[in-house]
């Protein structure tokens, strides 16, 4: 179904792999950076939206509105007024969600591209052989899946002498970075339902991502960690106050 | 549970489900491995979560291993029957199993490998050579005790070939290795410039034939350890060639089927089947039988005259594996079909089918 993304992703991964001394871990890192560059406009929009939602909390109009429509019986009225204020300030509450939805097919395509490129089974190798269009592919296959202590085609565990079980280092890193990334990009301090959902996502998403990283190929977990770190870095860069900008909060965001 | 928790959990569970679906697709990563035991009249089928022993005359199941599905056990490697009456099964759970072919009872297991068994083991003179995707060939006694390992640079997916004194291993590191069957010592090796996933075939005259991903078939003289000839195919060669009466027959991933003169490598004829060929042809009633990824089955005379054997609509699907001749029947493994296996008679009628 996603072959139109998976095939070019796989070719790109294998091409980068061939350029980087046949190191699949580095290929995943570089490819993740490239994907983030291409999807930057969407991510930037998501972050702007999150920032605008946060700034809304200090908006005097919003505070007055909350005071005026207190109580459960006024919840619908408050919601209607809130939408009007969004419109007035040029905030699109959905603009924060849509970029996240775009990430889903990219995530699935990345998962398939990694498993297909590493080709651990005959059908995967057949898929790779028929989907790859690089001239030297016959000599690149099988791809070297070793990176640091990891086999990128297998769930990652670090075995330390004296400790009887393997430590899922990447899954732990995914959980930590997902938490910070999610917390930074989720609007805080509000009593409306969407913000509460956001807080739930901040709680559950790192756990889910860590679980996925625990049971699936380490290559996917590496993609998660690098992607999260890039998002965090991007967030800090975008949050840095600009010298020429007035220090007034609640600046409206244009569509 | 509160509504807000549900609203959050539902999309997250959907994501988990999507990735889980991907995961299960990966687990079923190959086609049925089929072998025939003429003495017992049994067909062994390694297919996903079990190995089945079927009566050749009617396809009825004699036994299944494991009796109940076990988490993690998956197998596709063709079951190998040894001279001393063991059925060897390589699993995707990194375990090599020895079974009693009469009952399916487990004799022993070898758990020393760290990756999947894709290719079948070879048993020669009481010694088992089991190639593994962890880049090691495990050399075992017939009791399953480890004698030694032989390491290559890349995974080993193909069954080794042997003549009793020497074992030949075609590995994915593009090298063909020859080793002493008793001591395991490497005798010589030859760089072939192409990944190999198909088993080498050894002729009576000591010439070894193997296909590579470098779009070629290579003939090697095992006495001099040198290439005799190399034939350029249209596509990558996956399956093993079939050596019949001084001629070599093989297919490639571009869908071409070739007949070559085994002595010189000269092309005798070729046929475009219209779909990738990953299997090895079988000789059935003096005709070569081969299937392709497009689900087309061909019967080809040794001089190149072909006719398609149409399969009923209920048994459509890619034909990746090698056809197997079992007594008077022809066994065809199916992929992506409810049935894993069908038995055809000489009139191309489906005599029985097996649904796992």
C-alpha cells in the first residue's frame, strides 16, 4: 500500500549506506536528518501552533472569558467563545495535529524500508532485489546490520558482564527523548479537553514508543531517537528569542 | 476508564496495531519448504508455525510438530532426512531440531546459534553441517553435540553440498568455501563476485555449479579450484541449477529459464516465463517443471518446448519454491494461499491439497 514511499525510502537508505562506508547505522541517522529537513515546514507549523496555544493562556481576553463562563453549565458557551477567539487571533487548533498525522505514514514507510533493506528473510530479500535500482546493489547485499553493539535488524539489548539480562538501551533512550519531545511540543496549562488529551499523549506516547523499540528492529529505535533529538533541537532553536522581536506574549499566529 | 484516557489510547493502540501487523508480516517471511521421504511415503512441509508430515497418497496429516503452536517457532527451511533416520528442521527461532520422522517426536535440539536457519542443514557421514544467518556454519555430531563452527563474513542461507569427503558452502559473502567433511578444516576458497543464496550442485565429474546475484552461473573445477566458465544471465540467480544429462537448467529473477551445456557453459535455449524464478526445476515424466512469482507453472521438455500447466483458481498465488516429485505425484508449494501444498498427477489434476 505504501510502496510508493517505501521503495524510494529503501533505495535512498541503501544509496546512503553505500556512500558511508557500508555503515547502516550512519545511513539511518543521515536519512532521518534528510527526512526531517524535507518535513521541516510541517514540523515548524506544529511547533508554532503549540507555541501560540501556550501563549493564549496568558491572553487577557482568554482569562476574562474563563472567568465569565465558569462552571460545567457554561462549558459549551466557553468552547464557542474559545473558537471565536482562535479565529480572532488567527490560531488553527488543528494545525498542530495534521503534521503529526503526516508522521504516521512516514513512520510506517521507514519501518518497512529498514526491514526490507536489512532483508532478514527470503521474501524480504526478494522484495529488496526487485525494488532496488542501484547499479551495484548485487554487491552491497546483504547489508551489514552491525552498528556499535547493535544488530539493527534485531531488537536491541546491551549485555554487560555480571548482569544476567540484556539492557534495552535504545528503548530507554526512546522513552526519555519521546517524553521531552512530546512535553515540549504539547501546549500546557489549560483546562480544556484538547490540552488534557495532550497531557495524556505526553504520558502514553513515550511508553508506546519504548515498547515498539523494545520488540522491533533496533534500526527503527535508532530512527526514533535521532528524530526525537532533532525535534528537541529544533524546538530550542525556534524558541530562542529573536533580538528584533518585541517581548510581548500572546502574539497572534497567522495561518 | 475516563473518556480522555480512551481518546488518547485509541490512536496509540491503532499505531501499535499497524506496527504489529508489519511485525507479523515479517515473521511469515518465506515459502513452504517441502521434502519427500520415499521409504515412509511421507511428505514433510515446513510452513510457518509447524512442520507437517503428510501421507503422499492422500495428503492426510500423520503428525505435526510442534503439536500445538508455540510462540516464536517458525520454519521454512526444507526438512532434511538423514541416513540414520533423523528429520532435521531449522527454525526462525534460532534452534535446530532433530525429529523422529515416524512420529514427529523431538530427539534433540541445538540452541547454539544466534540467528535464523534459512537454509537446510546437510548430513554427510554422520556429521551435520547447519548454515545459519549468524554467519556461522555449525558442524554437529549426529547427536546434536557441537564439533566446531566455521565463520564467514556474511550470513549463510544456502544448504551446503557434499560428496562424502568434502563439503562446499556458498555464502552470502560472495565466497565459495571447500572444507574437509571430517576435520572441518578449510581446504580452499574461491571469490565469486556475487552473493549466493542457492545451493551449489556437484556433478559426478567433480564440477561444481552455482548461481550468483552477479547475474551469472559459475562452473568450478573442484580439483583445480578454478572457474571453468561463467555464463551471464539476464537477472540475479536465486535457486540452484538442476544438472540433468550433462545439461544445466536454471531460472533467474528476471523470469528467464535457461538450458546450458554443463561442459562449456554454452546457452542451448532460453524461455521467458514472465515472472521471477526462485526455485530449482524438477524432472517429472521427462519434462522440467518450474513455477514463477506470477503464479505460472510450466512443463518444459529438455529441448526447450514449453507448455503452461494451468492451476485451478483456488490455488493461485506466487510459486516461489521448488517443485518436488513424490512417487507418481508432483508437489507444488503455494504462498499467499489457504493451501500450503497441492499434489498434481500426470494429467495436471489436483489430487489433494493441504490446508495447515
